[in-house]
C-alpha cells in the first residue's frame, strides 16, 4: 500500500512539471496552430540557466526563477518575431521542419559550449527528504510542485481576467475574427510564444535541482510533452494539466508494476492509442 | 428504379441535428436543384452522400448499391462525383495534370489518360489553359477545372456545390449552359445554389431544405408559390 | 525524357568510375557515406517528399533491415547479401501495418505518430535481449567468401562495398524515377496537395501512401543491411535513433523534396559538414544541420537541387 502511495505521490509531483511544460506547448498550438519541436530545448535552457546562476553566482535556483522566467519570455518573443514569424505562412510541414532544425541547433550549441557532462545542482535543503506520513518526498520537488501550481494558476487568471489574456483566447478561437475586432494578431502571437517559452523555461528552472542536467534532455522531454498534450487535447489547458499528471502517474506506477525498462514505452503506446481512437484527447477537449 | 435513392438520412453535430430524416429520389437525366437558407444543411447532405461524413442513420443507394460506409474514392468509382463549395484544385500542378489525375481512374496508362483529359478540357473550354498552373486561373476557370476533374471520373451523378458562387452574370449564364451540356452528355446533376434565377431556369425539380428538414420537393414553378418555402426564406409575415 | 536519360547515364558512369580515381581508402569511405546518405534521402523522399507525409521514424526500417541481416547470418548462417535483400523485404512487411495505423492521421500528427512508433521499436530492440542482444549489439567478424568471375572478393578493402552501395543507390534512384513518371507518382503529388480533393478525384489515398511507404521502407531496410555489413557492428542506439531519422529528413529537405537528384546534393552537404566538424567538435555538425534546415526552409523551401533545377529549366514541375 505504501509503495502505491509513494508512486502516486512521486507521479503527481513529476506530473505537475510535465503539465506545466505541456501547457506552454498547448497554448502555442491553440493560438498559432504550430507544433514547436524546439520546446524541449526551452526547458533545457531554463535548467542550465538555473545551473549557471547557482554555480557561478550562488543564487538559489528557485530565486533565479525571477531572472530566468522573464528572460525566457523575451527569448520566446524574439524567436517568434525574427525567426518563426515568417515561416508559419509556409504551412504546417515547413513549420514542423523549421522548429526541428531550431531544436537541433539549440541543443547542439549547448552541447558545444557546455559539453555533454551530466550536471546537477545540490541545494542545501536537497536532502534529507521530508517524510510526511512515512512517504518520502524530495523537498526541491515539493517546492517545484507548489510553484508550478502557482504559476499555472497565475496564467489562468491572466488568460481569463486581463484584456491581453482575452485577446489571446479570442485569437485561439478564430484569428481572422480577432483581427477584424482590432486585435493585433502578430503581437498576440509574439506574446503567446513568449509565454509558452517562459513556462517551459520556468519548468526547467524548477526541475533543475531534482534531475541530472544535460543538453540533449530536450529530445525526450518534447516527445513526452507531446504525449501529454495529445492526451489532454491539443489546445486545452486543463487537458494539458490533467494529461501531465496522468503521464507522471503512468510512468511512476509503470516503473514499479511493469518494468523500469519499458516505462517509457507505455507512454508512447498510450499516445498512439489516443491519436487513433480519441484524437481530440481523452477528455475530448482538443481541436483536431 | 430511380438512379439515386436517399432514405431517412440524418446527421448530428454535437447537439445540433444538421440533417433530419431526409428522403428523396433522383431520376436518370434529371437536374435537381437543392436550395435552402444558409445553414439549412445542403453541403452536409453532399458530404454525407459522397462519403466525407458518416450519417447517423439512413441509406444512399445508387442503382440499388449502398453507398453509405464507403470511402470517398470508392464512391467516386461507383459513379458519384462532387465539387467543393470552396474550390480545391491542385494548385501546384498544371490544369492538364489536374484532370489527368482524375482520368487515371479509368485510364491507367498515362498516354490514354492525357488524351482523355485534353478531350474534357476542350469540352469545358479550358484548352488554352492546359499548361497553366491551377493557381493562376480565375475563380470561374477554377470551378470549371473542378468540374472537368469530376467529368474525368466518368460519373453517373454529379453533385455541384454552389458552382455559380462568386461569378458575374455572364459567367453564371455560361455555367447554366455548361450544366445543361453535362446533362446532355448523360450525367445526372444535383445542384446546390443560392442564385435563384439559375436554379429556376435549369432545374427540372427543386428540393428545399430548412434546418435540415425537407420542406418541399416540386417543380420550380410550384416552389416559388409554396408558403412553407416563402416562410423559410422571408419569415412569417411574407407568407 | 532524353535529357534525363543523358544525365542518368553520365551519373551512372561517374559512379562506376569514381573509386578508381584514387587509392586513398578514406576517400573511398567518404564516397560510400555519400552514397549511403543519398540512398537514405532517396528512400525517405519517396514518402516524405512526394506525398508530403513527413516521417520522423524511418530509422525503424533501417534498424529492422540491419538486425534482420545480422541475425539471419549470425544465427541461421544465411549469406549476408541474401539477408540484406530479405532485410529490405522485412522492413517492407513491417511498414504496411505501421502505415495503416499512422495514415489515419494527417500532417504533424502523422509525424509525431511515426516518432512514437520508432521510439517504441527502439525500446523493444533495446530490451528484448534474447533476440537482439540489447545494448551490447551484434558483431560480424568477417564476411564469408564470395567469388566474382573466379576471383574471391576481398571484403577487407572498401571498394567492393562501394559497388554494392552504388548499385543499391542506383536502384533507389531508378525506383524514384519510375514512380515519378507513373500514375502512382501523380497520385502521390495529389495526396501531398490535398487529401480530400484527391479522394474526390477517385484516388485511394490510403493505398497510395501505403505503397509509397512500402517502397520507401524496402529501400531503407536494404540500406540498413548494408550498414550492418559495412560497419560490422550495430546496436539499438546506432540504427534506431531519432537522430538518424532526422538526418534522412535533412538530406531530402536540403537537397530538394520531390526531386530525383535532390538527395545527392543533400547527402554531399551532410557528409561534407559531418567530416569537417567531426575532428573539431564531437557533434558540431549537428549544429549546422539545424542551421541549414532553418535556412533552407526559410529561403529555399524547394531545396538546393529543387531551385537549381527550376532555374536551369530542367523541369517545369514546381516544387
């Protein structure tokens, strides 16, 4: 019983970070209809940002969120404005290939400058883990979980209560009508991509104290987050959150009850099944 | 036996019943007009009959053979072709190539298919444009190209979805003549249109759809006097 | 048509004579890698370029071909060359169900599905140790004797391998050319443009794509068999990797999607960049793959050869 509970807790904690990354991916898809293969690299950049500010400046990774989240937001806007913006008109295929190229570029530049050595951050409070009710919970992961919820809730309020947020939602529903209403769609695209990137980067920062860091981590992350986004329904934020937690749980329980080796496979098989039978997501919330 | 028999066709989208228990027949050699206010379900009916949508209930029989459940290309093979409301030519291919593609269905060899395609382009007055890219054509020409593509599949029945939309009066006249010419070549036609004059002029019979329900099925002259039809288009007071 | 025949003959002659230009084995290796990459690009192009279905999972077929060749020789004593051909056939057989599943999806969803399928295959190969020896990989120490015109072929040099890959590549290009001129080729282009319109023109779009995929997989499978025999060692991370799948996309896209000659150009680029940077930075060449992909998509979406061909009026087909 304790093992199940332990698995569930680990799964939910990890899942919340998957959820946050996936939300970033899904809002970009929802508004701009593009699939960003470089999203995983954005997470990686956040991770390394936290690493370097910790190693070189002694800044606590969670504090460095205040630096890196705005920085990634700006970076995202830059990418959209100067790189991606012109490509989108060329169609889905071209955008897919372009972002795949971008992903290769960023990951391998990182590999070049930072080498492939595994890094990690050891914060003072990293161990020993907390033990509420006999379940082992890593302190940094718990903090990450809380902050992830806070940030995602912040995003929710931003989207539902502010004018810009509403403009974003309008553009997601119908870019042409939004433009006719006077919404500057190009600006919204920039902000949305910035937000998506900021969320990814923030997730990277939050995950940094809990995982081994290496430049090509984006590769596996992006595939997992596509699984999440498809599970939850492309374009749906609640779907991405639910999907993220679900994937976290499936992986965690899978590692215990099926096998550690095949645990990644489970996610992919689930992904294929959903794509085939419920392309609008497990909850039917997505757009196909 | 009628050429095409539609029975109890229905389709839901979410909570909306787009097509409701539709039944009608189409006889060999007829030109059947399908009209109705916007949102009446006309294009949905075409999509249901051509395999692009699956109906909730109902059957569509061509010469007694059931079409429901077949993929669109299989339905084309059986002899039912359709155009799209928003033209979809193969933009990066030439006009000739567009039609050759469709001609391949019955003429697997390129030489024969190309000859057939040229013949059809001539019938539709597109010979001059044979080597132009489809994207370089005017709207009227693209609509004719799409019809040419359909004709190349040797259809028994042709569904035309708003072929005159966006055309100027001269082009509309030419389109009417074209539909009559197609019928003269042995193709039975169902025509969805908003251009009333055109429909009235060339249709043998007209079907009126409103909110997915058939409210009239008669000759053009009877339709314009039918109170239910007038009400559907113009509202209560006009009836 | 005859212009193409002339070019084709010249290319064939150049290919036949190339390795004799020098005795330098490194140069031979480079030629082999260029042709190998060309074959991969050509094979990928059949599906990706002509029908617009971008597969990020083609390495699955390469791996299947490679492992089939190795295992048939090591465990059943088959001739490795027979195994190579069989590897292609097996890859083709595997491709059909994969296609039937994945072709229900369109555009980027299809691409993601192929990625998922390839990853599943890689993970299975990694973990099914009784069959594939898992991460240890498979090794072939020396190739069995084969006589040509009474002389035993010396498999220790590179030249025989060159001719094998040259034949395979010519085969691939031949298949591509024949398809491009045939009804299948026309159907593929229609599918790339608009699946609904294609269906409305009477084209069975699922069968069309499956056939293209099957041919593509067969070629990649044989390339996989070649890889196994040339490098003599394979493991799941080498032959089933996503990076390899992406390389195939790169070769076809940079060279020119939907052209017969494009992949050669793409392959030359790829191998040249690879070699220049292999010495200096470990995977520095990947930086340039990424950069080039971005530049090409932005400025030359029809690829280098695609643009050249159009400029030189060698073809009226718009990319």
